C-alpha cells in the first residue's frame, strides 16, 4: 500500500494527511497528537473516524496543520482522516457519513464591514 494523501478544512484551518500502514502513530506537525491537542475532547475528535471504522492501530498518520485555532484544526484533521479512510476502503463511507464526518462544515467568520464595530455590531448611536 502506498501513502494516501487527503486534506480537510474547517474555518481557517487546513489539514493535510499522509496515511500509511503501521502501528497507529498519529503525528501532527512533528509532535504526537496527544501532545499537540491537550484536551481529551479534541483527542477524541481526531480518533473518532478510526474508532467508528474499527481501524485503530492499523495506520500511521502524519498531518500538517496550519491556520485557525485548536478546535478548527482538530475538526479539519478529523475530516482529512475520514476522507483518507474512504479512499482506503469505500465500505467505510456509509458508517462515517451517518456520523456526519464526511461533510465539510462551510461556516466561516463573517468579515468586518466598514462603518461598523464588527461584522454585525454597530457603533453606539447617540440621538443628542
């Protein structure tokens, strides 16, 4: 089996994944994923596609992530891993799709408009 490449995005985060057969090591930006994502909830988000397809410990995953915050990065990595697992075996797709892991979340931060304080918030109005 060759290296499988895939990518995932969420908010401003982009995750590029390189997956090989292996012992189950997940490396994110040259660190272990448990060291990179400190909270257990983010670690669970990353491993959820592997747990659902019962492939924990069968693939070594190397990921390069940039942009956004930790939550967006974890969700981008989750999407990239799910896409890579589908390219390994097409039978994984219904399982992952049922859990909503195959859809890219399109929500982005709305831009700040001129003449306003933020995207929607206005400056305080003074009548007199």
